[in-house]
C-alpha cells in the first residue's frame, strides 16, 4: 500500500489549493470591479443625488428633497408615458417571442437550406439600431415608401397611409420595426435551447402517441423553460428602456403617441434642461425594470 | 398518404414558411441597396422601380465628399476599439477569477454585472453629462471610451465567465501542483485556451459599441467627434432628405460587421447562447 499516502497527499494539496486561494479571485476581479465602480456605481449614485434637486446643472441647484418623485407619481403625463412604454414593450417582446420561437422550431427541422435561412434571418439583428430606424422610415414613407406600395398592390389598403404620421398607427409601426430588429436574438437563443433537448424524449412521446402539439407542450416548452425565462427577462428589460429606434423614427410623436419613458427623460433633460425631474424619472424606471424582472423570475420559477 | 409522403409535405411547408420569413428580411435590405443606386429624380418618382433606369453610384462617392463620414468612421473605430481593448483585458481577468474562485464579494460582483443590464443608459447619461462637463471630457475620445466601457465591461465579463467555465478546472489544479503562480496559470495555461472565447467577446463588444447611439448623441456633439450612428441619425433631420445617400452610408457602415459576424457565426452564436442554455 505504498500508493495510499501519495494519493492522500495529492488530495490534501488540491484541497488547500481551493481553500487557501479563494481570495486570489478578488485580485482578478479587481480591475473590472474598480472600473465599474468609477463608470457605473458612482455615476448612478450621483444621478440619484441630482434627482433630489431642481437643477439645470449649471448655476441653479435647488435642493427639493423628493419633490421630483412626488410630482412624477401625481402627474397624469407620467401615467400616460408608462402606459405607452408598457404597450410598446409588451407588443415588442411578445412579437419577438412568437416569431423567434416559431422560426427556431422551423429551423430545428431537417428542411433543406436551413443554414442559408438561418443566416438570412439573423441579419436584422446585426444592423445598427439607427440604420434599422432609417431604413424603415424610408419604407414607411407615405408617397415613395415600399411598405405602402406593397400593401396597395395586395389590396390591403385602398390609399397611401402615413403610418408614422398618425397617432393611431405610429405605435404599432414602431413596434413592428422593433420586432424586426430584435427577433433574431430570441430565435438564436431558442434554437440553441431546442438543440440541447435530448432526442429520446421526443421518441418516447411519439411511442406514447403524442401529437405534434402535445410534444410541443409537454416536451419542448418545459425543456426550454430556462431559455424562455432568460430571453423574456432580458428582452423586457432592454425594450422597456429603448430609445434609438423610436427617437429616429418619430421622436416620440405624433403628439405623444410613441413617447416612451426614455424619450420623455431625454426631452426633459436635454431639451427642457430640467435635469432633476429627468434624473428622478430614470431612477423610477430602474425600479420598474427591477420589479419586472423579479416578477418574471417568480412567475416562471413557480411553474416548476 | 404514407408516412414518408407526409414528412415530405411537412418539410415543404416548413421550407415555404422560412422562405416567406426570409423575404421580410431580404426585401427591405435589397430596397436599401436599390435606393442607394438611384438618382434623386428616380428616387422620388412613381411607380416605384427596383432597378433604376440610370444606375448611379454617386451616392457612394458623396458619402466621402459631401459628408464627414470619413471622420465619423475614424472616431467610431478609435473609440470602440479603445473600449473593446479595455473591456477585454479586465473581463478576461474578472471572468477567470469568478470562474475559478469563490471569493468574498463574488456574488455581489456578479449581481452587480446583472443589475447593470437593468438601468436605462439614460440614467447614466445625466450624471455623465455633468461629470464630464466638469472634467472637460465632453467631446473627447477619452470621455466616450469611459462611457462605452460602462456597458461593454459587464457584457464582456459575462461572456468570458461563461467561456472560462467551459475550460476544465483540473488544468489549474495540475499546474498549481507543479508550482506555477496563480497569474502564470491564468496567463500561460488557461488564457491560450480561452483565446477563441476572447475573440468572440471582442467582436460582441465591438458590435454593441459600434451601434451605440444615445451616449454619443449627448457626449460628442462636435462634428470632429461624432460617431457613425449619430452622423447617420442626424441626416434625417436635414431639410432635404437624400435617401439615396443615407441608404448608401447605412450599407457601408453595416456590411463589414455583418459579413464578419456571418462568416464566424457558428462560433459566435455558440458563445452567446452557452450561458442561456445552461441556465
């Protein structure tokens, strides 16, 4: 039994390797942590500080305690903005989810040309948001836009429509563009999730006589639970605070039809120079987003 | 209908559905290209034509002569490269540390990375605007790089953490028995294995930086400092909207990155989705 002490020794040394050196990880994480303290944590706190003032950031700094917050929660405009933001976020996230999941299911078959289709279908996600917005602004052009042209030819509409110019159609149009830009990420996540599902589960479902819908409901979706949760949370968080596409397409208009919270904050801060109320709005958004993601986790976590 | 026939019908239906979906991508992008090779007159004429009577490549020349896009592209390249390099360096260290060690504050660090995803960039924008004004960093490359690492470091750290998790920890243990220092293990043994992940991470960080809009909109208003997305965005506010020029420039600044991504897609996509699938 000569080998036993040797074995024991190596076990001990790998043990101490783990125990003694845990704090070494701190040194590795330190540069990132310090950088984030400087560029994220400190500015965040400073932003909160600004939210307690009525200020133009130059010569006027009136400390007003939580008056900016009180004003937010009692103003009808804020409720309207939040409602618009919720409609935008829900429409975008739901649309991206259904299109992304459907396309992932279609791509996860033995269809000929699937690599080609996948490549094409990723493309919208790779265009910069500003470019996507610009492209669709041109597509939606009332006179020379391709969108109207196609719909007219198909007989869907009888006369050219100003999609971004009317308070009724502006928000759905903006949502359409956001879905177009963002569905590929959902599709890729779902596809990766689908490919990780063990094939045997489908085979045993088939032996049990499950229909396609049944195996989707009882095999596919439960297996995708994690991926679905992650993509819903990330997407909701991202699109709730979205700015660029809407700003380029409509600047929040017509009137306030597409004025989501980010647009409202931007205008309050950098057009009206009321930085205190804008900073307070931003803090409120942070907490809303935080609550949403906790809510999702609870909701999807309880299913299991 | 036999089973085989039914399978074939199903695949045909799937093929048609995917072809229709792809058309929703291809048609707008082709329309972009078609617009970019039209003259002003043809761009504003009905009925709409896919192939113009006179094919004109002038828009692709005007980008460089009539607009400062050469300058904008240089600004974007400089700022985004700077932010990418910084975030790659610190995120490789942080990703390695968080994947190998259970140190005090690790959970707090990871939670903080997640929380950075939650607040609106506008929340940082207002304090940035004030702080950078005080420090004289408005309209400087340094200021923009600082703002950009605020979102590229968390992204890169998450991606690198996922990649380091996939490298067996036994390698560290073996090297440690041989007496190598912690940093040497990281630098000479693990890092070479993590290079593919680092490359993917760098590409992602570069793409999000390249596409960033709102920070640059506020922090770099000087014409000499503007980034590409801001330059493109402001074209729309001009009195005479030259859609052909806009579509040309939109394609020129998007296609290189799209080509690189699609060329490496297999590899880039797996590094992005790894974390989500593992859950």
